[in-house]
C-alpha cells in the first residue's frame, strides 16, 4: 500500500522502518495540517497515518482524506489514552506504537475490529493479524431482496429492553423534515422514536442534520465521536456491519420503560462533508437490517447544491437530506402553526414531494394555538392546508411549551417526560396515522359481554333451580 505520514512528535525513522519491512511504500511526509492538505491535493495515498498530535489530528485532515477516499489511521503510544481532540474525530483505526515498534496488525487487517476501545490499551499489545479475523462473512453482505429469513434475523437482533418479540415486520424508514424556523422537528423526531419504542418496536434514531444536529444534547448523550459520521465513514470503507452499528450507537430511554438506540449527529456543522449522499444511503440501508423502524432527523434545506457550485465533483451539503428523503418510506413534514411557519411549509411542500420521490408525505402542524391564529385555530389550519396544498389528513398538535421545556430540562423524550401532555397525545396520534396503532386492550364490559354470549350459546347449561316458597 501507498502510505502517507503525518506523525509529528513520534520517531519517524521507527515508523518508516516498520512500514518498509511490511512491504509498504511511503508517499510523502507532512508535519502540520496545511502541509497535509497540500500533499493530499497533489497525491492521494491509500492510507494516511496521523499522529495523536494537535497539529495534524484535526477534523480538517480527516474530512479531506474522507473526501478523497483515503483511509485514516491514528498512531498513538501504546498504553495511553487518546487525547480528547483525537477521540472526537471518530477515527476507528488506531495503531499502537511502543518499544517494539509500530503494530501494523490493524492496518494489514483492512478494517477495525468490532470491540475497538477509545484508547490504545497496553493490556492487549498483541498484533491483530488477518488470519485471526473473520473472512468475508464479517462484512455481513446485504441480501439483494429482503426475505422472511432476513426479517426473522432482524427480530433476533432486537434490543432486550424492547420487551417481548413482536411478529416479523417489514423495516420502515421515517424521515422527519421541516422548513427553516425551528418548527419542532427534532422534538417530534425524538418523541416519535420514543413512542414507537414504547409500543414494542425496535427503533433506531438517526441524526442526519448537516446544519444543526441537536439530538445528542437533547437526550443528554455524548457527541464527542458522532455515531452517524462514524457509520458513514465505515460505509465509505465498505466495513459497516450490524455489529459495528451496535458498537458506535448509544442507548437512550424511551416511553413505557423501553429504550432505543441513537446514532448522534455531527457536533460541529463544518463536518458536513463526511455525510455524502452515497454514504448516507448506504448507512440507512444497513440500518434497515439492524432495527425494525429507523427515524431520521433530517436537515431543512432542499436545494440541489449543483445550482450553487460550478464544481460538479465537489461535495454537497444538502445531499444528506435529499438522500435520506429518497431512502424513506414515510416523510413527516413538520410546520409551525403561525402565518410565517405555514407559509414556509406550503412553499416547500411541492419541492419536498418531488425530493421524496416514492415516499408518502405526512403533514404535521405543530404548536397550534389561538393566540396567534384567532378563533378556531384547528379549523383555520386545516382549511389553509386543503386550499393551498390539497392536504386533508394533516395531524395537528396543540402548543405545549411546558412539556417541551420539561423534556429538555430532564434530557428525555417528551413522551417520557410528560406522557399525558398535549404534545405527547399529538405524537401518539401521529404514530397511529403512520400505521403503528396499538392493539386495543379488552375492556371489562367487553369481557362480560363475551362471557354472557358464551353462556347463551351453550344450551346444555340450564339455570340453577330456585327454591320454592311455602
């Protein structure tokens, strides 16, 4: 392999000697980020070795390597933890270097093993060689067509916190989208995922917003190593498996004591080049064989970036949103119930339907209140949607700021923080409208009616004789 070196602070001769002995070639060397970016533009190697050093272990270096299809590996001292800056990069391949030289086991293996720790442990310095790793089955190739056996395998991978295993269901991807202006897209995405998990479904919540992903802070989760960006990087290397998804995902509480898995988003917006269209589509396709329901919080912008740039080969910031919409089975379009919010929703509705292609678009109007719409706000919203967009089956959710504030205060989904609030009731109505209705519980009156009908249907059961008087 052709390998480039950006290892300031380490013994360069030791690193080069280990690579040359293993049969690799050295492309170039760099000492800081600017030099790395210049060298990458001139000659792209197969692998870029980056030291755990602030001069080179930056998101700019990793992002540029990803755009060029260059695999990035961190080089760190054996027995020491990665620095916070390097840990936030989400690089999965870490090569330890110690007194015996550079361990190239992971480099030769081709991809990171499943239990990669965030630090380079000195307790297990043995090199990982290719014969000790699984062969092709470790890549878990996706079947061309979903079969009943694949569906049953999906149910076997459900989280134990979900509870009893329901019958095999077809995996569904639900993308929650909304125009600019904070209509409550992330709150509804989290609440919907929690509601479906509480109803017994295996749910994965994905933050694919390239402008302002906030699912991690809303749920009190760590976002130092973004889960979705790491999944996209693995997908770009054709190394994304369900085992890798289990490793990089985090668990979050849902409704009714259940839990869901979360792939957190990018903590800093400038990392959007990591979420390319091909990678996003590949990750969502893999997630369909990982969990039964995938709820995606997408960005607001539907513009095709080709109109904004003369470089057709450049990455597209809105490609992640458009790729998620095209991969969706259902699209939930969230708008705010005020004149400005409804205008934004109606203007973008046509573009959304076009971008979603085959997916069904379900309109949700959030924060319905008379204080901004006047008398009969529900009727006014429905009349406006039917007149200007032909939408007759929208879900209207009443304004419930106290429940939303409580959810943020406790870092929980609103369905768990305020299960009896108006916002939770609206989310439950949305889940029903999407086809995830609960099976009705038998009422006491229904049970007594069934018993009475059974007794009447049995002619051999005579009534008990009554005692005669006198």
